[in-house]
């Protein structure tokens, strides 16, 4: 039975608590309905609040999955059929035929890639362009390889393991002509000749007298003991082939080792190299195979141009977002199987129809918990607590304007299962550590940051919750610098940081960039063009994003 490939459940980049908790909750829902191949991950560093949640409920923080961009490792063939350079053409042809492949990598004793032998290389050897030349009769092989290829009976063999340049002759001519052909080719002499002959005692005898390198008697015929003894006396190798002369001559050539025939112009890649870049590199190349090697040049896998055309089978499920700018790197190049979200509809493309659940509730964890409830399933105690935490964090313990009756109902249902008081859990979450005090300035900006695009403008909105504005005021200058650096790094037109006071349900908005937009923000300035006071604004999704949508379209939403 084949194993199904892992499908990662991932929240957005720079994850918040709802994003990570929803991924874990959905993993357990999937397992409950028999889809155990789905595993939760996260697309960024876990902040203090996320770590506090998972510590409280004795559950490991999901592993980091920061990039799903298709790479060589996703398409390479790791079931490698390989040969050594000393292997014969017969061995290569056998493997090519049995596996129905066009090329085989050639490796050294320690597994390093040395070359490639292809059906075209073998074709060029067996059918050279200049028919009738010495090349048609040339064999570079050891006598042991010839014996193995022919499955011959050894009667006498001298120095069987040395690879030699040998030339085939079939003893079909009259005895008076035999021997004269040694005078025709300067390169051919008795010492490098293979004589193939049937039941011709006179030719056999003449071959022995000429001290040929190898005498092959074909047809499986019996050879006189006297002939065998004379072969031993004259140090002439003598074997008996079970095949006829024509077939023997053909098969002897297949004993040639592949080393001299293989291509050594290898193109090698790391398994982590991105396919997009690889496709460009190999577009103009005609290599039969491309090698995948480690840092020590050891062969890990192979692929062909055909493999590059196959769709990558990496699968992901997105939770708590549905815009490609917020998704894990490479999401647009893999198979998005499902989306579970509670935000506005974005522009994320999919390759086929998918399950898309988008509900106007305060938290993605609410949707997932309701799926448990609707199916008559109960999450275990700790998973219920994790789902509670996501709801409390995203709805500010049901005080956010995004809160719905469904959030209230589901939080109460989870509270009974987890045996947790939602107010006590809320106090723990929002006292789990100031993001401003526990993170670097860059970490504050990127801890829960989403990128949007509207009316040709790309902008980011970061949000953090604090128990007051004191920490923010102390660090506002360095946070403003970090916000500007992030805007430049991501090539954004505008970047903002929403700092929400959980106690007073108010926010401050820090702004970088956005000339022509900033001056139209309909709130009072705390610092001219940099920081604004947003009383009653606590929701990025329901309050701040609609504001900027209006500003970008020329309409101010009060």
C-alpha cells in the first residue's frame, strides 16, 4: 500500500495565535475524520503568546514550514539504477530494457557521480557512422567480461581480468587466406585478435600457431583435448560459446565496458535548488539525465527534462488567510487543497476546485471548532483549550467588533470540554509578555504582519496587543525606523503598525510611507504624519482594512 504524501496545514506568514491554533485544531479534526496525512505547521516565529498557549496545554508548537517552493528533491528519482564504469554494454542494455529507461548514471565505488550511459551512446558504438572501419570490430574488455557475456565454457584463459583493446575476426575464409588479414591493418596483430570460428579444425590450428589473444569456438561444439593442450602450451586463451558465430560476434562487442562510451559532461544540482531556476538552466541542454548530488558529490537522485514537466504533488491547506501575499513562500506553485478563513476574499488561485470555507466570524478557530461540533466530534481537552485560546486572542475575549454569536456559543462549548474559564485564560494570554519588550523592533513589526494589495498599492498592516501604551511610547522611535526598513525590504508603498490597548479597547496607528494617503487618515495625530490615535478601533480585519480600502479608492470610511 502506497503512503499518501503529507499535506501541510499552514496559517499566514508572521503568524498570530489564531493562525497557529487553527492549524493545530484542523490537523486534529482531519485525523478524527480519517485524514491523518494532514499535519500542522507555521510560517514564522512563534511569539510569546503562542508559546504560552502551547506550554499551558502541554502541546508542542508546530514545526516551521517557511517555504514550499518546489525544489529538485520534489521531482528527483531516488530509486536509482546505476552502474560502475567497468560494467559491460550487455549489462547496460539489460538494465535499460528491463527498466524501460533511456539512460543510467555511472557511479564510482563510493557512490560519486562519474558519468551517464544512454541508449544513444550505445547506439553510436554499435552502429558507427563509418561502417567497415576497425571501430565495428573493436572491443575494449577483459576476457572475463567476454566469458560472462557469452556464458561461455572456459577451456584455457590467460590474464582474464585486464581490460584490453581487442579486434574481432570471424574465421570463415579459406585457410590459405587466413592470416593475411593481419597484414592489412597496422593496428591489428595476433596478440590483440579475437578469432571466432565454428567447426574448422584448420582455422583453429592456425590461430593457435599465430598465438592469437583469444580463440572462440562457436556452436557449443566439443573441442579436442589435443587442441586444448596446445592452447595451454602456447598461452592462447580458448573458450567455447554456446551461440552461433554471427551471434557470438555481436555479443562479444557487448562485453565492451561502458567507461569509454559514457558521457562525462555531467550537469549536477543540489536537492534544495528551486525548480523554477533549474528549468531555466537546462532549457538549452540535451543531457539525457541530470544528477542530484550532496556536498560530497555523492549521487542522491536523478531527473530528466520530462520530470520537470510533471506537476509537483506538494499539498497545502491554508487557514486564517486566503491572499497569496500572506501565504507561505511558494504557495502559488503547489497544490492548495483547502482554505479555511474568516477574512475578506483575496486573489489566491488554485489548480482545481477546492473546499473553501469562509465565514464571517471572529476567529478561524471558531470555524474549526464548529466543524467538530457539527460532525458530533469532541476535540480532546488540550486541543479544546488551544482552540479557545485562538478565539480569545482574535476576538480580544469576545470584546472585538468582529465577535459574533457563533464565537460566543463555540467558546462556551469549548470551555466545558477544556474545563477552562475563558476569563482566566484571557488574563493569562494577554499577560504572557509584551511583544514590544520580548521582541526586537523588527520582530515587533513582523510578529503578526499581513501584506495586502489594492488599487495598485501594496501595503502591510502589523498588529500587536498590549496592556497599555507605555511600552510603545518608550520605543516608538526605534519602532518607526524598523517599520520603514520593513517597508523598503518588501518594496511596499505603505506600512502601518496597529498597537491595540486590550484594557481600553483603543489603538494607536504608526504609519510609514504612503504619501497622498497618510494625510487623508480621518483620525487625530499624536505625531504629525507618523502616529495617530484610533479610539474604539481594535480590529484589523473589520475596522482598519476597510478604512484603507476607502482611502485607496478615494472614499473615506468613517
